[in-house]
């Protein structure tokens, strides 16, 4: 498994069930959403702009993609809908096909551009570490089979010591012919 | 990380938040529990009996332990309490300190004795595969830090193809001086 294979497997539409554990007060949050991952081209303007904002040569990018989502959370005991979209651009290390940086135009824990470090472990797990000003995020994603992937995300305090939330997503590929259903 | 270190880190009392995703109908189940893991001795009768029932020499056992739990689930939209206890006996492979078999006097997915195969990956994740007559279970456990561990469990059909449930536990070590609180 390398980043090319990982992005290729991720492309498509996914139906996601996500549980968030708010650890300090043992609260469960339930989120259902659909996620769509579509390929971009490294010649696309939005990819070039994102690379430039990090002073990175766009030619170093590989398999950039867009991720869009819409869903519903039961946070605060009332259904809240949300949606969003972000561009992600992997920049593999020159000497290591299994590690690199991941540029993102909106962050995971915070809504500002971010740059994370990824590596792909021996058993095919994509591990992403992202440091923000106020928090750090650690994410593991792996495929159980090509149509089912799991995602575990931790949000830590900026010192990296305390874990604030732990969340778990199970994502099933939507195989419907009509992508609107 | 080897099995000795893994069991030693696991000893103690844990406060667990568990989310179960019932995938066929996108149902979320929420479970809170306390888990207590205590060491056993390979000379203990219950360990010897379990080894004998699998025709395994008890001298091959390492770091046997007992796991007990009690908690509450919101399954079927009503709080249901449960409790249980089980004995677990690791039998490391002779030629590999990071893999072996795990004997259990009650199974995870079914309440019959089971024998699973474990391995510990490069990044310290304990991976356990157990095959039952009607189902197969795959469990990954890893420590984020010595006082916080995560557990992802999949229950598959016996053919090993379909994933029926995916569940996620975040477990915080209970550091109270009085173990009853």
C-alpha cells in the first residue's frame, strides 16, 4: 500500500456512521453522513494555489483529491445538519514512498488550512498527524476490504498530552448506479 | 511491544465508552462499562484446566489474566445492564515473540470457549483473529499512552466476507486510590 493505491481505493461515494466519544464527560455523539471523494488534477488551479500557499512546487503533488460531505449529528440532543468540502494534496517524501505531507485547504479540527504528516504502516494503515495552534489531530484510516473502511481520529490538546475526543467512523462504499440515491 | 508488555500495560481498572455500529441498518448502540484486568498464575487451576481443554501444555502459557466487566447498554432503546468475566491465556509461538494463540474460556462473539490467533504489529497494535462456527471476530487494541487504550472490533459472517458490526471502545485507566469508586 502506498499513497497512490490508498487514494485510488478511497475515491467514490461513502455512507459513514461516526461515533464521537467526548472523553471528559463520557458523552456519545452520533453522526451519519455521506462522503464523496473525487480526483483532482495537479494542473487544477485550486491545487496549484494550495501548493503555492505552502511554498511547495505543485509538481511534487501526487493524486490530489476533493472530499465533500453532508450529514447529521445528534450533538446537544438535537439533530444538526452540516456539510463541507475540502481539497487534499499529498506531497510524498522524495526518499520514501510510504510517507509524506498532506496539504489541506481546511483543517480537520479547525477551519484553517493545515499541513499534516502521513505515513503508511506495514499493515496498510494510513496514519496522519496534524498540529494546529490549539490542538493536535491523529487519524488512522484502513480498509477492511475495498468497499469498507474504518477511521479512528483523536483530538488532543496542543501539548499533545491529553486526548479530548476519540472518534470512530465505519464507511461503506455506496454502490448505487445512480449516485444521487 | 511483545505480549508480556502488552498484558502488563493492560492490567488494572478501566472506564470504557463503546460504540457499536450495526451496519445493516445503520444503528448506533452505546455502551458504558468498567473493565478490570487482573493477573493470574500459570499454576492456577483455572488456567491449567483451560490449557488442558485445548490439549496445550500449561507451561507454554505466559501472562494469563482474568478480565471482568460490568456496564450498561442502550440496545433496543432501553438501558440494559450486563456483567461477565473470562479467563485469557496467551500461548506465544515458539519462534516468534510477537505472535501466538489466545485461549479464552468464553468467547467474544459467542459464549463458548474460543481460541484466537494474535500478532503484534510493528507499531504496537495487538491484532486478534478468532473464528467461531457462525462468525469470525477481528479485534485491534492499541495504547495511545499507558493510561488510554483504544479497541476496534469487527464481527464478520462465518465466511469472513460480510462485516456485521464494527465497534469502537475508548478506555481510560481508572486511577482512583479507592478501586470501588
